[in-house]
C-alpha cells in the first residue's frame, strides 16, 4: 500500500482551516467549485471535476479543529477505498496541517499525478485559509 502525504504550515487558526475542509463553501473555495458537503458523520461529500472525475467521500471522523477523515466510496477505481485525513495542530497562531491519502493499492502513474495535484491543492487550501482566495479545480494554473 502507498500513501500520499503533504505537510503545510498555514498562517491562521485551526478553526478557520477546519471550516475550509469541512464546509461546502470552504471546500469549493480551494478544491473544486462543484462540491456538495456537510460536516456530518456518515454524510457522502461529492466533488466533481468537470465531466472527467466525480469523487464521493464518506465522512468517517470529525474532531473539531483537530481532525477530519473521509473514505473514498465512489470515483476512480484507484481512489475507492483510500482514506483521506487532515490532521490539524495549532501552534503560535499558525496551523500545521498533515494531509494524507492512504491505502493506494500501488504507485501507478495516476498515483503520481494525484500526488502532484494534491500539492497544488494544498497550496490552494493554504491561500484560501490565509486570504480567502484559493485556486480550486476550475481556477488553477498549475
């Protein structure tokens, strides 16, 4: 099994980052504008990336301002069954974020491509949480 991991320091409080990764408007502001999401255990968040990709993520754990976990239950066959986590640690007015997409079956070209794009989305999340302006899927230039 392979994991994608990204560590980012965000210059804002964990509460703001938590809202960006749990609320529909927040997720639409940095990941993809075509989002249906709720901060509710068991809810199936949906993320569309144009006509090519449509991911469904079951919310499996929520610890306010500290931890969010999803299980991919729909989408590309390589994503289904992967576990996505956002670990938040607030320190001195900044938030350390450890993002993980765990349990990939293997390190394929698609895995490598997703790893690259997650890096861009983590930058988008950082910008969104710090300034209110991210670069979600349809706005990105990377």
